[in-house]
C-alpha cells in the first residue's frame, strides 16, 4: 500500500492581522475540508504569501 501524496494548498484571504488569521483561519480550514471531503488536514499556518522572483 502506497502512502498518500501530500499537497500544499494556499488560501488567499485578506486577514488584517496575525490574530485575525488565527481566529478566522480555523473556520476557513473547516469550510475548505467540508468542500473537499476526500482530503485530510495535516497542518495549517498563517503567514505572508511568498512571491516568486
């Protein structure tokens, strides 16, 4: 049996502060999981979006 592949998903939400991200991020993660029932959330974090050079 092979291990499931991991994917990184980015949610671009306009959170004005890190605290707002932490509070609302849980709700956004839950909503995303409801819309994608075949996925399992391993971790999530708040941070700035990295821009490609």
